[in-house]
């Protein structure tokens, strides 16, 4: 299956996509960590759960657990949430200043 990585994970993978075969999301993460050491820790926490700031989509459905089954024809996207900014200054270019 084809796995696509969001930009912040590409520092580990060296590219935007990889071809991987795995029966579950958990096995997929294990294989990715084998290929790209350290990547697994960025995706799964110490309690073997998908990290809160990571979203894994299998085709168009979000996988919320590592036991989600995968098929060879699936498309997987691993996306990290973006954060930052200031709620008091949503558009610094508009002239407001951050506290």
C-alpha cells in the first residue's frame, strides 16, 4: 500500500511517500519504524496509542486505533496537527500585535 507523510515527518522518511505491506495500522507503524528509526515514536505514544496530534487516514476514514485492518490496495496518510499562533492576534499582517 502507499503511505503518504505530512511535511514534518519527512525529515525521518526522506520523502513524501513509501510503499509498505502490513496487515494492521500497528504493524504498519512497526515497519515504518524499522525502515525509518525514530518515526514510530513520533506516531505512537508510550501506551501504544496513536498520539493525539497525529491523524492516520486509511482511504477516507480516520484510524483511531492500531488494530485497524489494512488491505494491500489501501491508501494511508499520516498527518501531524499544526499548532501555534495567538488567538488574540489571528492575523498579524492586519496590524495587531501578539501579547
